[in-house]
C-alpha cells in the first residue's frame, strides 16, 4: 500500500499536483471512488486560468513528494485527457474514455496489467456517487455543489452584561456618650429682717405677750434644686437603599474574518492552445 492509499482523503485536497518531472499540473480538487470496488480511483485536478478546468488522472502510482502529490503521468498527458464535469460522479462512458486515454483497462494498471490494489473503502467516509467528498466541502456554504460564488464570513462580538455580587453594605448601631452642659434657673428663699413701727394695725399683737420675755421664732427657708432624669426619644430613621451609577468598561477581543482574493494562475502554453 502506498502512502497515498493509506492517507486520509482530506490530506490530498488542495495539494499541488506535479508530474514525474516535477512540472506543476494543477491543484487537487477531489478524489473519486470506483463504484464497483469502492477503491480510490481518480484524482480530480483543477488546471488552467483560475483553476476553471478539471482534469482526471489515475491515483495508481501516485505518491507524496514533500507537500505535493506526484502522479505517474506527464503533465501533457493529463491535460490532454478527456474532459468530464466535476459533478460528483463519472458516467460509464466518461470513465471508459479516461481508461483508454491512459492506456488502462478498468481498474487495471497500464504498465503492469495488474489490478491496482487500493485500500478497502471506509464505510464511515462520506461518498457521493463515485466521488469521495473532501473535508473542505460541506464546511462551506458555497462551493462546487452550489454556485460559482463564495460566502465570506466573519466573527462579530456579541457583548451582553450580567449581574454579579460585588460586595455587601450593612447598617450598624452603637452607643456613644457625650457631655451635655446647660444652665437651669432655680429659686431659693432668704431670711430678711423687717422692723415695723407699732400702729393701730399691729397694736393688739404687740401687747399680746408678756412685758419682758425671752423668745425664739423660727421660719423654714426653701430653695429649688435641679432634678435630672433621662428619657429615650426617637430622633430619625436611617435605612439602606441602592442606586445605579453608569460607567464604561473597555472590551478588547480578537475576531476572525475570512478574506477572499483572486489567485491568478495562467499556463501560457495551455492558454495559447485555447485561443
């Protein structure tokens, strides 16, 4: 089994195809199976201006040379091969014409006459008709099975916000003592000596006692004193509430964009022959 036969089909797609002399033939476009045997049979190669032409070359005898695929037939022989549409299946008459062009019988090598032994078909490998579908197909929204245009895509940022806990705030109450000073007016009584002359108004009281006696008279003096008591009274209500402030956060991310460019490849000899 050759390295070509044991490699995944995807390793062939988009590789440069060269002939035994190292001359470039084109680019590997697709790989076709034999419907009857399930063996790898043909390599579809795009050639000519912009890769618009597709030629078919047998995979028998092909091998990897560096990053290229080297087939067993010359560039001129491949480009002179009968044309067939790269529509995913070779019609029997198209395949017979290709066998005849390359001097081979169906599934038989032209130089040895031995049947070419390709790997057993992989039942998990996607197949369309007698073509093995390359990995590059099916991953794109446009290609050889749809139309003649490509779809260019790119990533875009989808930025949204979510709410998360950033901290806690709580109310805490404690008792502290402060000194209060104030002045309070008070009243107190004082004894004052008052001398009254004897008059008709107080004469009877003046003669009520003995002539000469020893006596004492006493009065009670009063005064106001400060009496301090404490009471608890509510002063104000304190609560927590939230408010939203708006700021800006810079987002710095990388996005990928597809680019499409024209890759012109003109084979002068082939181009002149077309004219």
